[in-house]
C-alpha cells in the first residue's frame, strides 16, 4: 500500500516542492518504508528518493534542488519486490519525453507484461511492478503520439495520445492500481484501474480573488481553464487535498483518466474503459484511510461509525447477557468504531492504551519480528481502566494475530478480569493481491480456524468479527444517494477477486513463494529472490541498490553521486 500525490501550479515560477512535502507528510500513514519526490523545471527533472520517513529524507539542501512548478510524490510500503532504495518511487524512464510515475497498487500479470517489455527492448531495472507499469505506459505513448504543426491540432493530438495510452494500460495491465505520471514538457496524468480498487481524487484551486467561493466541479474546472489556469492536485486521499488548501472536486472514477496540459493549463477527464462497476477496496475504509478522508463520496469517519454500530448490534444478538464493563479501542484506527459500539452497548468508552506516535504502524511494518517487537514499544496501558474489569477491546481487524495476542496479554497484565476482542472487519482468510500486505493464507490467524480457536490463539475469552454483509452496509449507507456504491473488493474476506483470479490458480503458488516472510527477509538481506525470479531469471544484478545519487554539494554546479538526489536531463 502506498500514497501518491501530483501537483501542477499555474505560476511557472512557483515551486511545488513544499506542497509535495506537506502532502506526503499527510499521507505518511500509507507507507513508511520509503519516500520520494520528483519535480520539473524548464524541461529538467529533479529527483530525490530514499528509504525512510518523509521528514528524514527531505532536508533543506534537498528541497532547494527540487525546483519547478510540477511534480510527483510517493510514500511506499512494499508488497512486491524488495525494500531496496532502487524501488522507492517516483520511477523514471527517459523515452519518450522523460516520464516519471508514482503508483499505488499491484499488478497481477507482471510476468506477461515483463516479457512484452523485453520483446520491445525496454529495460526493466528493478523487481517493482511499478516500473513495468511505467514502461508499458511509455511504450504505448510512443506508439500513439503524432507530430502536428497546427497549434489546435497539436493540442488535440497530445490529449488523444495520452488517453489512448491510458486505454492501452487499462486493457493490458490487470490488478488494482491508481497511478500518476509526469510527462516532461507535456503535463500530468492520473488514472484508476477499471474496477476502481485503489483510490485517487482530484482537486483544484484558483489564485484569482474573483473565484472566491466558487464550488468547483469537473465541468466548471474544464470550462474555466479555457480562459486562465488553475492549480491542480491529484492524491490518494482527500485529506491531502484539504490540507494543501485545494478544493476537492471529485474522485477519479473507475476506468477514468485525468490529464492536465502544463503548457495550456487545460484539463480533461475521459472514460477510457467502459462498462465497469466501481469496486473499491473495502479495507481502505476499515484500516488504511484517514478518518477525515472521503473516498468515492463516502466519509471514512461515517463508515466507521456505522461499523461500530453494527458490531454492537451483533454483540447484543449473540451475547444477550454480556458482562462487558468497559469498551477500549486499540489506537488509532479503531477509535471511531469503538466509540460508537460503546454508545450502542450503553457501556463507558475509555482510553486504556496510550500510543507512542513515533513508532510506525505495526500492520505495515516490514517483517514479523519487527511487528511483534514494536507492539509494546507502541502501546502502554493505563492500568486503572483494566484493573478488575471485563474489558471489550475493539480493533479495526485481526491479520496475523501477532498484535492482538500481545495486546490481550497487556490487558491481562494490567489487571483485566476478562478480555473480549472484537474486530470491526470480518475474518481475513485470503491473500490480498491488489497492493496490501496480506500475502499468504498460512500466515493469517483466521486461516482454517473458527472463532473459538482464534480466541484461544490470541488468549482472549471470546472473539467476535463483523459480518461481511454488515461491513458492506456500513459503507453503502454512508454513500451519497446520487452516487451509490454497490460492489467492493472484499477478496481478503471472501476469496472472490474482482479481476477474476481463483485461489487454485498457479499465480497464488508463485505469490506465496515471493511474499512469505522468509522470502522477504532473503531479498532484503541480499540473498536473492524477487518478482522476476518467478520463471524469468535474466534480469541483471543492480549496482549500489540501483540508486544513482547526484547532489549539488558546493553550490557551483559540481555534481557528486552521494545522496539519491538526481538531476535528470531530457536530451
């Protein structure tokens, strides 16, 4: 799972770097493994990417090199490939134009696409499916673009080439993805996969005081830019658009692409894949998204309130004479659902755990050992809220059970008489193949276990899960009446994959070989293993982890390879 952002400012002399930095900071919850930023200034691209947190990667000396009024940003947690700095994004290819990509999601037909790129003599340097997506886009754009001397026809030719390229990508690249591209000297492109699995929203703002109070729509935004330019922002979540002072226009729809021409300022929406059914990843609402975000018209906060209400109704139905004394959330994501559950159970809501905010989110920390070790570093108990009480703990989900087991033990150590554990999500019994690190069935605590066995495994008195139907209703009820949601990607709960994969497909056998914990550790310690090892072992070894680093150290233009800050010239 990753966070992506793209910005274009109308003022050609403005710098977009601070806005990208602030946007990435707001999206940091979507990945803490690596971060990167690329900007363009008068046909020259400037790139900085590295493993680590946003605040650590971008220092003053890096920000001054990231010049230009257009750029992309990315925060990453790896679900494919390795944790190598080479796979930090944005990624770049020089032909045609010079194209950079920031990608959130996962492709499911990477072997097939990789072979096509090799046949086209395109070089793929990393194990990242994002690089394949970049090269496929570049190859298709090169096929569709045409030269025109007439100004009006030239603009139309650019627009048609971009959207025809997006159509090609959507027709050939299977999986769940939201992606943004910077085409050097041309503009910004963003699109979602034909099922709308991964999120992407668009916003804008005007620097003209006459536009104060304007409520922007996709139509008014396109009409307005015929006369003057706007600032544009694309992001994984609306919270980034809000924070940066942009107005949320709407979601990029499933199978739709958005393009803004950096030379004219004109923006365009186009449906590139028709007859689609929007099927957003339901786990975004459960866990990944911030509660103050709006996705596909749904307030994440409101959907989580509904989850808590339905969870409480199930407890009342199953345990009519329950002896719960207090409801305590597992910070942070479950707080909203726990608050509403406590209200409907007519029991006090208490903060029993205090979170250390400077520890990464446990579920998306690389490596099982790190996840387990970090739980007690991340959380500490307020003993008086547990001592002598029957405690209902509410979490957003239970994945491997590592965190849940540690938390239950912490509650008992704090003096709880009984510990009950509720999940706002159903049991996770299947791998996720669209960009979330739920990789193999055997690593999931709910795999081939019922609720009684799970309760015994994590050490609680009983465990209760949300019903899948209730989870879907929680989101549907929060959707606007004029844009209802009827379908979701629920694959990690139901085993039904909206792109058609089946659990007995060879793909899942290869996925297990690639993504199990031992394979991840092997890759990250340099022992081999990677995406293209699945039957295609012809890729070259990377030097210096694939990170070509360039920094202007002395202020006089001398370039030394030292810190992953690249200046890329499109010649």
